[in-house]
């Protein structure tokens, strides 16, 4: 690989508190050699090929902590290759994959397969998670220690929640002993039973069963109470309501944990479901505008740590059904950054806050050296035209599944180039 | 018998998916048209040629006696070719999706499809995929527009108006599409609507529809002109909503004692089928001075004839 020189970029790297116009030099080994305002045309030998980014932005490659890949079992929805291409188109260079596959990622023998496929087929960094319980049945714990040794980064039942409080406390104890990260999808299954959208007037009007916000709250309160005595690495995958934000804000000073939110819940509300738009059947559900505003506020005051895409590819056949029959989830890894930037363009959040929630914060939770632009690190980054307007069109999505929640939405800001280990793997 | 034909009738909607989508003008046009069919249905020769050459397909994914037979009869009296499909034996059982079924039927060029489905919004989905008019005969817990229209017609024929009446809707509101359609329609026509149900059967934020909420039946029935009882939909209840039928009857079953709180000339309605002794006292249900339940069924045919005719045009 030849040495690469970029100048005149707006660099934002929250990990190094870097926010300045400057340049980036990538060595032949794909590592970051120099970065910042000191890198400019004056101190680069004029024989070198210099790329002038003309004020475009450089962000660290995004770290997306909640991504569903169809491999193994649902390759027709998404495989490692298509996921990797979709991620690159969105500036995402590291992902945590969910264990909700067929078979479930719950034992060491399948992790080898996963790592091999991830390495051979994907160009981005794959960090697989495994399930908390065998076959995601919520009864028997998986082998956290052995799985972690094989390369599992975190444990979660993905779309399911540990309902049994005794089991949850045992999981936390094991996680504490082993230093393992556990991630909970917070939803009381009984309260949410048959639920499809947020409880309230929209659910009543559409005649759909609701999922009350108390279903989320009750699990969060339970887990945080357990956490007072069992101090393990605990992360709430995604929250959806103003109440949850309030509880987390109140408890953050007392116990240590982290919280995520899906970009869908930050950008959309239950009114967007309109006339039974199954592409907006999500978990957790979209809630009221007040909830959305509270989530944005939660990010602003650091109550919420990270933003995830909750990328859940579903083939169209699973969505062209009645609302009750349709699959849950939306494809979103490609639009994660652009949709998040909406909150910057409309003045809701600072750009650094958004980038931090997409890069440095998830990396810190995962304890990985990603999501930063430190000298000597692998050059995983994206170049972004922050002002570029574009319209989301499902047929133009790279992901194998086209179930976007924001079809036809006008966005501002697009990734133009994505690099992994110094290699340009995506170019608009 | 001569039926007057309204030439300039224009509805705002192509499909009848719910009362929510209709304008007050649409409702009045349908109710006026239905009045003309009431007389026809009582006459000796009940057959018209209004829909001669038109094809009507009834797609019933849920069991139904009165709605299905009512739509079938309505179509036949207007001269349409009516095909009622028993979806229990259809390709749906073989794994065909609703959209594929719709495409298949659409290829046969029907003029109107009447659909009843267990999922809310099924008729909306169907209407996006076919070229003909779609009439909703009940979708999940969302809407049952022809039931509300026939209820309104029944009330108008007995009370001469709806505006200013106090109307109680009592029972399993959560699971009831009839309740929702009636709330929209009665509100639109100027009635005051009282909703009576135990909290477990009261939908979230129902008060935002502009109704009064009661968990005490006697209070809710006070000075009502109409008492509309709903069926307990046990088939839609996934877990324990109620302790027992007998306790439900004690607190929410319509008995002469509770009815005394309503106006003296209050009428009793029920969309059927009834659970006698659970939501309604069996004698009250049959009381010809108070109950208009049979009249509802009778007018149902007239309302459906009006809908078929007007949405076919």
C-alpha cells in the first residue's frame, strides 16, 4: 500500500478531543502516521500525491453495537459480505453482531465458523456476541468464559430479555467474576405480549395491541437494582421512552452501566406508522414525540451513551403482510450516520456528541481500540460530505434486504469514502 | 316499486375501509340510500338490477353468520353475481399470503371485494393491491363500518335523530371494532358517547376520541337514550382479562335493574352474536319494547345494499 496524504479536512475524533481543520497521513502499513492541523501542504513533500478534501469531514470509522446478520441460517436476508458492503457505504467499520441466528450463537464450536466467515467474507471488523442463554430460551446460561476466550465480545439474547430474576442475578454474578459485558434488550415479555406498537391512542385507533413503556421500565429498574449488589459490566441495548431516560438519569450516579438508543427511536415517532406501515414495526416500538425528544435530550446530557442502527434485515416477503403477521425490524446500517446527522442539522445535538456516540463511546464500552484516530492505530475512518443532500431509496441500498424505515426521507450528509486499515473500501 | 336514483352521488372514498375515512356527507348519502332499500326489502319482489353484470367476492377469513349472509343477500338483491369464499379451505391454508390471494382474485376482475379478516389493517393492505372497491366487513379490532352505519340507521328510524342523544357503549371495548366504528360515527353525527367497561377491557387513551369513560355501569348508563351492548370476545383474549363470566355479569351485564338508570324509553342494541346471561339478561334481549336487536339485523341488509351500490359506482 502506498502512503496516503489527506489535507484540508475537518477532523473530529472525540477520543483524542480533536476538532480541527487539518490533514491525515496513512503509512504503508495502513496505520495512522500523523493527524491534525500540523499536517498540511507546507510540510508534505510536494512529490507526494496529496488529496485535498476541501473541507469535507473525517470521522473515525463508526462502531455499531447492534447489528443482525443472517449468517448462519438466514443468508437470504443478509450475509457477511452484503453486511460488510452495507456497513462500508454507511461509514461503519466495526460491528457487534447479534446471536439471533439459526443455529443460535451459544456454543464454542459455532464461534469458529463465525470468526472464519467474518474474516473471509467481510472487510469490516466483526465482533460477534453470543447469547446469554442456551438457544435464547432464557433458562440456562451459556459458557461466558469459554466463549469469551474464543473471541466473543459481549453477551445478549438479542431480541429477547431475561425474564427470570434469579437467572438474571446469576448471569450478573458470572459476568462479574469473568469481567464479561452483558447487554439486555429491556422488555417484560408478559406486558409486551402480542404487542406490536406503542400503547396509546395510535394503537387504539389502528386496533393493534400495544407495548406499554412500563414493559421496558420494569426490566431496567429490576436490572439496575440487581446491579447495586452485583457490579458487572452491564449495558442496556436500547431504550425508547422518556420514563426510561429519567430512571437512567437518576440511577447513573449510583451504579455503573451504559445505555444505547436506536437511531430509529431518535428520529421517528409512532405517528410515522400511518396507514399500517409494516417497515416501522420495530422493537422497541416507536413511541410518542415527547419520548423521542426525551431520548435526544438524554444523548445531549450523556444519560445515553451510544447510538446503534439496530440493523435488522428482513426480506420483503416478511413485510408484505398484515401488521400482525409482518416481521419486526428495519435495515439501517447504511443510513445510521446520515440519519443521526439530521439531529445535528436541525440543531438538536452537537456534531461531536453524535460522533462520540457512534465511535468512541461504543469502543469504550466494548474495550476495543477502535472508533478513534490515534497515531499508530489502524486507519479505520470515513470521509463525509456533511452538507450533501440525498433521498433514501430502497432500491439503491446496498444491504441485501431493503426494509428501511425511512424510505423517501430527505437527508443531509453522506459518507463519500470509507477506509479500513488504510485501504479505501468504499467510494461514492 | 320505483327506486329513486341519485345521479350526482359522489363519495369521497373509493373504498369503505372505516368510518374514520368517511366525511359526514358520505355518511348521509349512504344512510339516505339505505332508507330506500328498507322499503324494498319488505316488499314482495326484492330483486333489482342495479348491479347486474357486476361481480362481488366475499372474502371471510373469520367465521361470520350475520355479516356474511347480510352482504351476500344484499349483493344478490341488487342483481350482482356474488361469490362467497370460505377461506378456511382456501390457498391461505396452503401458505398463500393475503397479497397473493388478492392478486389472484384481482385477475378475475371483480367489481367489489368484501373482506373480513382477523388482523387490523388487512382491508387497507388489500385495497392497495386490487383495482376494485374494497368493503371492510370487519378487520381485527380496528373497524366494522357497515355495523356502525346500520346502528346509526336503526337509531335514526326509532329516535328520528342522533344529534343530542346520549349513547352508552358497554362491554369489551378493547377488542371491539364495532365500538371503534360506532364511536367515530356517533361522534360525527353529534351524539354524546359514554364508554363503559372494566379497566382491563378499556383501550388506552380512548378518552382522546372525545368520549366519556366509565367503569361503573350505573353511572355510565345515567340518562342514556341508547344502550349498546357488546359481546365479550373470548377468542381474542390471550390471558386473564376477567375473573369470571358470572362476576362480569354482576357488574357489566345489562339487567333490568341497571337499565333503570337509563332513560325510560332507552333502547337496547347489540351487534350480535349475543352471550345471553353474560353481557345481557336474556329477557331484556327479547323485550320487544326495548330491544331493537332484530331490527339491526334487518336494516343491516339495507345498509349493505347501499354501500355495495354506491362503492360499485
